[in-house]
C-alpha cells in the first residue's frame, strides 16, 4: 500500500548531529498539517523532517478500508516511515498521532517523543466527558464530519474546535475542505482498551498542550507527562490545532528549545 511521505530537509551540506523528526498527524487530516509551518521551521534549524499520511488519509492508499483501520494499523504505517530514516528519530505526534507515537515507541527505538495535545495513555474517555461538559455542540459537528464530510460541517464549529477565538476566519476557511472522515474502529480503540507499555528507560518525552483546548483537558496532558516521566509545558491561549493556529511559532519554539537542550 502506498503511503504519502512528505520530506523537508535541512539546507546544510554537512550532515547534522541533530536527530531527524518524524511527524504523525491527528484525526481527520493528513501530513499536510505539518508542511504548512512546522517542517520548514525545523528544517531551517538543522532538522531533517519526514511527515506521514496514515492509511486512508491525505494521498495515502487504503481509503476504501479506512473505516476498519485500527490503532495497530496506524502504528504499522508509522513504523514504515521510521525505517526510512538514517537514525532513530524524535517522533512528534498530535492528538490521535500522539497515541500512535506512544505505541510506536513500545516496539521501536526512538530518540524521543514530543506529544502535542495528545490522547493520554488512558484513552479518550476524559476527552468525551470534557466535551460533553464544555462543548457538546462540537460532538455533533464531529459526527457530521465523520458521516457526511467537511461540506456538512459548520465552519464556526471547526473554528471553535481547533483555533483560538481571536484567529481570523480567513485563516481557518482554507483548511476546511482538506478535512476528511476518520476510522470508526480507531475511535473505539482510543476509548482506553489498553494502556501503552513504557520502555525502560522511557525515551525523553515532552508533552505540550494548550489551556483552551476544547478536546482535551489540562489534566490529560499532566497524566501523559506523569506516565512517561516527561517534561510538561502548558501554553496559555493555545488551542487544539496548535500547528495551524497563528500561535504555532510559540509551540515550535518550545519544541526547539527542548530539542536543543536534550540532544545537543
């Protein structure tokens, strides 16, 4: 099966001592979310970047079988991308992609983990309760996106779900047609059927979340950092879609600072 892999390499002629970065996207999107800002940002600073579109997403194959794709399948896709790299990467996963990154680290050598607004080890139950209390209308919009596609979704709801309130609508609208449906099976997988195993020792881990995330509460980010003994960074005013929101430089700089301290 063909998997879409986007690359962005450092312009340096001499091989970099920095580990490569493997980016794994979240639900309802593809590798394109990283190509907008993050991959060029990190390539300019000496990091080779590779982003994968998981099966059924972006330009990857497997769209017909997407409803039955599970977390084990997505993890196998990420492993295929990992084997393309010259050395163990730092894996950067967002939301659902954070859960894939955690599973990937169970069985494959990774240099580190950066978990952005990630599903916590216990699964999505916290998220479901959080959204029922804080944003029940968004649950309905997610169901519409899942069943009818992006044309059926209220743009204002996607704005509230992924972006900060003061983000201009013209920033949000170009992304709406690029959203897509997600696997039904993986949604069940993420409700907490199995906690990921921790390697001993755990790879260096950074957990980043925003305090206005409408999908996950701050307690979920604290849980993840505690589980892996990682560093935690809660960013004020940062939403769930933190790689696309205009506040993305704040997130990228926080990752860069951690990478430089940990690996150089």
